[in-house]
């Protein structure tokens, strides 16, 4: 039998996954630096985890990058995170997210503007190859963002 509401089951499954993740993740639902509420995990890498959050007083969505706990007291990694935040905050380009804040103690983090949308890998997975004309536009935007980053000393 065909399920008449397949999206409902998908939504329910996504909610279960999010709820399970919040039980396993000590940051979900917590306030960071008294200003940023952590809502949900949106990604992770070797350095840390990326969260969707909300600026508590402004009510605006934000992205928060938190250094993994096993790096939290590593002075060299904290220094690199601080340098990244300072350099990124100087970049003025519509093609690079704005860095709004950072902190090092007791949790090392960077707060950035949040953009809702699909990543390039998600787009490629969903739709396959991007047409050449569109690819050229994306490449030009990427180059503009890199130029802006290089102009403030980021390599």
C-alpha cells in the first residue's frame, strides 16, 4: 500500500533524529556567552562542530562553530581560531559570510551570519552537473570571495 503522506513520515523521522542528537550533544538548547542559543547541529569536521543558533536578544539566526572539547585547552588551536575570527571579520564581500563574534573560554567558538540553503555538494547530489553558464557565475563569485580574503591577509 502506498503511504498517502510520505513527507509526514520523513518529517517525523527528521524530528526523531534531531531529538536524539540533542540528547547526545551537550550544546543543543544551551546558551553560549549569554547571547547565543544553540538550536541544532548542522555539520562537523576535524576541528569542531557547526550549529544553527539564535542571537538571544535580536532573535536572528546565526551559525556557531565550536572547537571540539579535546582541543578546548590547546593554546595553539585557540590562537588559530582567534586569528581566523579576526581575519574573517575584516573581509568585506557578499560572497563570504560575516564573522560577528568569537570567544575562547571556557568554550572556543566563532559566531557567523547564517545562510539557509543547500551546500554545493547537496545541489550536485540532487541535480547532477551544473550547466556551464551557471558554473562560470559560481566560479566568478568564488574568485571574488577569495580575492576579498586575500586582501586582508588570509591565505
